[in-house]
């Protein structure tokens, strides 16, 4: 037996993943819309697991599943997770033209696209880690450009690996909408997620999930993720 | 063709695109065929959605509710919508791929249990992309480590503590006085970066296959 030199997951960043204990019904979700994150975070969210993030794996999920073409999400994830800001940019000695309302770009900001890709990659990572066959997961986001009526992911969880995330029986596919942010997700994005699922959930056993990955503030270390079940 | 078969086809096409097998990806996308009934229903859905979107412009809640009601009333189930959408997307992508046929694609080497392509960065640095067949269910890490050790590599591997990923995932870096190899696998894909101290153009294919073969968990190979 060859013993690897590096071992264990203790040195890797971890993301705590929670489950919102109640099912959100499409008929009442607009109450949540007003103050949804407080509702969610002030409730007794159930801790599912601490997921160690191996950056090289994350990059593979990114390449295979994320919508946009951004590479080295392994590197980006570490920066975004720890909120590592790049050093201030060099600025010229002369000031910008007077009264032009122009200022020099001195600090770069975090990118929403990168946050979105981190969220999508971590979502697939999470599904795989709980035993979902990810070959039966389809990222159908590009189809939004055609019709606009489908959410981010369709999950044919034939092994019922997601049964602990979902209450009661469910039809396949499970529809998933993923939202990610470096700070608290704003209510409009939550609203978007809900309306996206509202187009596809028809019957009692149709099931949608919203996967939110966020931080309480940009400079908080480490992301937190919540899985929310949505039914008609 | 069922919806989950279509999803599998789409993922398979993406995998082949990643490998550089554009013709294969296009063939897979073109093989997604739907019944006349499904296509008709899907056309209905598109028209309906467009009408609703125009009528309730700016109110996403109403658009979602009305769309759901309208498709329910017309007995258009989600299967028509999903398979129709993917079918349309697949056709669009297959057509786009016709345009890139002029670009010289990397040559794909097909073996019994996998196929791979070699891209040259430099005379001394190559990226090899490997796509395993469905018959390869897991990676034989121990055999690979032994193989590399026999090739006089010092090997570092990063094991994963997540049970369901253990047999699907591998990260190894191996180096000797003349070579550096970085290998990342997440089935059905794997990438190997080879860096050599001097050009090994003639041997790259042989070294590559030796390494890949040792990853396979197949008794009758």
C-alpha cells in the first residue's frame, strides 16, 4: 500500500450546508419575499454537513457544469471565500479632469459572474458528495436564451440520494435554481428564483429546490449554503 | 427518447466538445430526435410564453402563474417543455459546430476503454485530455501510484475524505529529475499535464497510455 504524502481534509476550506426545515409553498412565498432571508436565517435551519472544498475538484465541476467560461475557479474560490482583496492599484499623480465626476479605479471589486460560477460548481460538488449521479444532472441555463421558462438544473436523482433534503415523495426531475453572492443575497434575486420555479412546478409531488450560497458580509470568512425546498 | 436520456446525451456531447471531438459532439447532438407531437407541443409552448410575456411585461409573478395555468389547461406537461427546449438548443449548437469545422482539431486517439487528445503548449509541455467510456466505473489509484513509482517518480496525492467521490476522483502530482506530471481525474474525464526537461515528442503518446492504462479498474483489459 502506497501512503500518500498529503492526507486529510482538515486543511481545506469548509462550507457549512444547511437545510431550511419548512417547505416553501408557491402560494405563500410572496410573504417571504418581503423579508425572506431573515425568515430563513432566524429559523432553526438544520445543519446537513460541513463540506470540505478541494479546489482542484471544484475546478472540474466548474469546467463541466458551470454556465460561463471562467477558468481557475479553484483559485478564485479561495480568494472569494476569504475575501482576499487585491492590492490597491497604482494611480497617476495627476488628478482626473476637474468636474468630470471621473475617479481613478483604485480597487477592484468582486465579480457577480465569478460568484455565480462558484455557486453552481459548489452545488454540483454538494450533489455529488451526497451520492447523486451527476451524469443525470443537466445544466439547462443556456436554454433560457431561447425560452426562458426553465430553471438552472434538472436533477434525475434515480438513487433518491436527495431524500434527506426533501420532505415526502417527489417526482423526477427535481428542478434547482442556484443563487450565489459574496454578501447576503438580495430579495429580488430570491424573487427571481421563486418565479423561475413557479413556471415549472405543477403537481403536488413536483419539487424544486433553491440553493443559496452567500456570506453575511463580504469580509466574513467562508461561505454558508442553504437548501430550500419549494412546492406548489 | 426520454428526458433523462436527452440530458445524458447533452452531457456526453459536452464531454466530447471538451475533448476536442467536434464531429462526435455534433453527431450526438444531431441524434437527439423527438416525436412530431412533442415538437408541436413545444412550438405551442414557445408561442404561449411569448404572448404571456408581452401581455404581463415587468410582472414576473404573473408571467410565471399565467404560464403555468395556460400550459396546464392545454395539457402540456413538463416533458414536452424540457425535451423540446433541449432539442432546440442541441440543434442550434450542432449548427454552430458546423462553423468550427475549419479549425484544426486535436487528433483524437481512441482506445478500447477511453479516448484522448494531446495538446501541445510547448515542445516540452503537453496537456492530455482523457474521456473514459461508461465501462470505467472507478479509478485504480493504487495501481497508478505503483506505476508512477516504478517509473521513478516521487508521487504526491491528495486523497478525498468524501465517500461518494473517492472512486471517481484523483489528484496526483509526480515528479522525477526529468519529468513533472499533474493528473486530475473526475470520471468520466481526466486531465494530465506533462512537463519534460527536454522534448519527448516521440514518447508522449507511449508515456501517456502507460499512465492512463494503469488507472483503469478492469480485469479483462
